[in-house]
C-alpha cells in the first residue's frame, strides 16, 4: 500500500479515536460533547460537537445551547428582555407655607363719631378681637397697613386730613397693645367710596349722613407667615 495512503488512514483513525474519547466523557443526556476540561468540544472551525442526544429541544435545554446553536434557539432564551427601568418616583410637592394674612374693617359710626377721629369702645373691642388676637398666630408680621376712609360730605382737604387721623388713631392703639411690627398708615379721604352706596345729596343732612355711613370706615390689613 502506498505509504501516503497509510499515513492518511492513520490520521483519520486518530481523529475518530479522539472523538470517541470525547464522546466517552459526554455527560448523560447532554446535547453536546464535553471534553476533559468539562467544556464543550469544538471542531477546528469552532463548531460544537453534538451528541446522539442532540435535538433542537435538547439544545434549548442544554446550558451550552445559546453558545453553540444560538440561531436555533428561541430568541427569548438567548436574548432576555431587558428589565424595564422603574419609573422615577415624583417628589411630593412641597407644602405651601401657611399664611397669616387677614383684613379687619372698622365700619360706620360705631367706631368713630361723625367727623371725629377718636376710637369708640366698640372699635377698641373689635381691634382686640379681630386684629391683636389674630396677630398672636403669626410667626412674623411683614405688613400692617391701616387705611382711613371718609364719606363725601365736606371738602376734599378736610376729609383727607380726617381719614389720616383715623388711621393714626388705630395705629396708636395697636402700638399701645404691644404690636411691635412696623405699622404704615394712609388716608384715602373720600376717594374710595364703597361700591353700591348711592345717596341723593338732596336728602336732609341727618339722612344723608346715615346713608353714607358705610363709606366711613378704617381698614387694617395684615400679611405674614403663620406659626
């Protein structure tokens, strides 16, 4: 026999012997041949050696299935769906700071006599209950504004001065009662009549004074954060 042919036959015999040795190390039921390193045996082209147990279903259940036959495997097995990132938890909106804003209005002639700027007992009581008591609930007072108003009887100049005096009388009382905040005063005179108050100037004076009473008022406005 030709020596070259003998050499080829011997090489082929060695290859089959190696395959048989690898097959002997195959774990029972595995779809792929396992070598002495406990790894899948591969050909010179990098292809996995399959055992007699190999079927597509067996490969899908074999740990080496995706590495050896990825194209035959279910996509979900070899390419797990990436976990959906959890939606960010929206931060709870910050609670709006509590306010200590309020307004108190000293109305009509119960607080001041007609044409006068002296506070009556009813006005003092109202200031105690509706202003000073509420100020105790304020963490800080940013604004105290007192505005005096008059009716339209009399000259603009006289009414302006009277409205300023009434605002100053309220300020003085609040300071006397211990209010430490800065208190601003202003007089609006007869320029800011209450909407809806309609009185005929031809009325007798007493009736006209009574009709215009809602315009004679002093307003206290307070602004600041609550405790």
